[in-house]
């Protein structure tokens, strides 16, 4: 699967995906029309589908203009159809949808929004997770509960370790500062922080990441770590209690 990262707005990423076998194309979370239209025009491409992870404006604002110009179909979660502009194809939790020759598994992950989903390209071992999981972070809780967000993040964590993760924003540098503050003895994280500094100094993206990278360094996936629990004075707490504490701390970090 050929995945092209398209920077949009101030810190958003949209993705233009090409199935090299079937030549089918899709855009994941078009944050704005202009940046995507420029990429499509420059590369003489067509658009078959738009995949929306959730309804927030910075993930769907390009929907209607792209649909009008390229006559593509818009795909999203069935329970969010009233909030996704121009939606044509509605999908259910755990449904498998075919994109060219690729099977895409749909996972409902409420918390950031109640209708948030992520798209798992099972054959290619990639996942577009929107604002549920970030590189070294996770999304804010806007519509759901902290408990729902925890379980949603754990769904992403359960993907195969080699799964390549594409998220909705370039938040990695700020997320890294939070992770290192509460997981300072993590040498793998320390190395990754330095790699991130180098990338951002060259204005290069820190995305994609992998499930393994995140398990090793993303504090929100490490709620069972003894050192982190000790640093939070939550040695005898549950994983979900540690997660909620971390998310609330990050909200004000």
C-alpha cells in the first residue's frame, strides 16, 4: 500500500493512499481541500474514496469540495452519519470493508468522540487511527469518558506489534516532553526523544510510528509499568486508574 502523508492546516496530517494492485485510491481524513487538491493535480491522480475516522472539522473539511470535484464516495461510521459531511457508505463496528484488494477492519473507538473509528488494513499491516492514539500520546476526551478512552487505546495496543500507525496530528515533540517527565528512566524513550528533535529540526514528520515503538515509549500504553506507577504514587492502582491520572495530567501539561 502506497501511503502519502499530506501536511494540512497547522499540524494536521491527511493521507492519500494508493493500492498498487487495483489502482484504487482513497484519502483519509481530508483536513482541507487545497493541500489535497494540489497533491492530486500535481500527480495526475483520481480519487475513489474518502475515509473519515471522526466528524471533527479538521478531519472532514475537505469532504464536500473533494467529492464535488472528483466524484468520490465518502466512507464513515454508521452511527456518525449525521455528522460526517456527504457520507455515502456507512460501516459498522467490526465490519470488514474491501478497498481494492485490501481488507479493512473497522474498529469503533469512542472517547475522543462517540463515533470515532479506526481503519486497520489487515494485509498491509497499517492502521489509520485518527485522534485516538498519537505518537507518544493519545487523544483528548471530548465526548466519551476516560474509561471509554482507555479501552479504545487498548484496542489499538492489541494490534500486531509490527503494525504501522498513521495518526491525525504532529504532536510528537510535545507528547515526548510529557512522557519523559513521568517515565524518565526509559532509555528507549530517551533515544526516541533525540530522534524526534532531529526530525523536527529539519521540519520532517515523526509519523508514521509502529505499535512496538508505542508500547516501548508511549506512556499511555505503559500503565502497567512499575516505575511509572511509582512516579505517580499509584503503586496499588489499576491500569485504568493510572491511565485516567495520566490523561488528566496531560490535559494541563
